[in-house]
C-alpha cells in the first residue's frame, strides 16, 4: 500500500510534467519566452518530485502484493462512485462553476485508460472528497462551526493513519496530506479551514485504501511526520510577458527558453530509458 501511494503520486507528477512541457513549447513558439521558461522549470521540478516519490515507495514498500486486476477493479469502482457525486453536485451548481472537479474526474478516467490504476484511484478519491466538502460546508460562514467539523475530520485522519501504522504500513501520502492540513489549519480563515478539511479527508482515506482492519487503535499523540514531502497540489505560475530586459547575461531570452525546454525534453526521454 505504501508503494501504491508513492506510485500514484509519482504518476500524477509525471503527467503534470508532460502537460507543463507541452505548455512550455506552446509559449515558446508564441514568443512568450518568460512563460516558456516558467513552465519548463516547473516541469523539471515535477519530474524531480516524481522521482522522489518513487524512491520513497521503493524504500518503504513491504507487505502483500496487490494484484493488478484488483487494482483495476478498485479504480473502476472509485471512478464510478465519484462520478455519481460529481454529477449530483454539478446538477445543483452547474458544471461551469465546478470545472476543477470535472477536470479531476476526467484526469482519473485518462489514468484508468492508460493503465495507471493507482493514480486513477487517488484522482477519483480527491474529486469525491472535494465535492463532499463543498456539500458539507454549503451555506456555512461561521468559522467556529467549521472548526468543529475540522476537528472531527482531523481526529478521523489520526485514527486512520494509526490503523495503517498498526498494520505495519508507512502511509507516506497520508502523512504528507496531514502535514498540509495542519499548515492550513494554523492560518485560519474560512477558505483555509475548508482547504484543511480537504487535506484531512485525503489523509484519512489514503491511509486505509485496501485495508480490511476496522478496529481503531487508541490514539495518544499526533501522527509522526519525520520528513517534509513535496506539495501535492500546486498552481503553475503564469507569468505574463512584460517589457523587462530581454537579455540575461548577454544571452537572448528566446535562446534561454529554447535551451531549457529542449534540455528538459532530452532529460525526460533519457530518464524513461534508464
């Protein structure tokens, strides 16, 4: 299960890197060289975090092997269940107002068609959780009420992580989500509280996927988070072309952008061969 989480995180970041690299080339040919550099640089970072997650999976993976057919069936079930909730919520508010959720579901379906079943499971899970948080907090603008809900979700996440650890599993992705939730919780404010809710629910559900244990252990302390993991959801910086200096250290910006994009592409290809 630890490897499942790591593979899902790695696969998602590889796909993000591909999309960013495509955007980088589009920006380059459109003459938006700063955008090309920005997207190419971010694609490079996504590849590095993909390797990071894969290495963590290899380091901590143990236990029974999850058969691929089982993984495929589970992914299909998660996608179908999530689709029902997304369809319901978009019927209430309109698809245009919830495009991020629709896109996340579509990404999950693409992962499934490409045979990336672990990534499909977690994409479907994320879409459903975000939809459920929207429904659960609909019309609530009282921070105290939201904090009460948050604390219950936080406790559920702690229990789920403890269950996984009791089974001898090191829930890497869940610990990362828990850490992100804590950071948003500390900031306060309605939006940050809702974001923290989403991450605590991520932590809860990613901990126990494929686990049959239902008896919660006694929780006496916060989950141990011994390492800082890369962010799961980041927005791509969209720098607009501005009339700043078009040369850096004597090198034209188009040359820098083209070199960076080409170098990243060659590195990505080389990485796939190794």
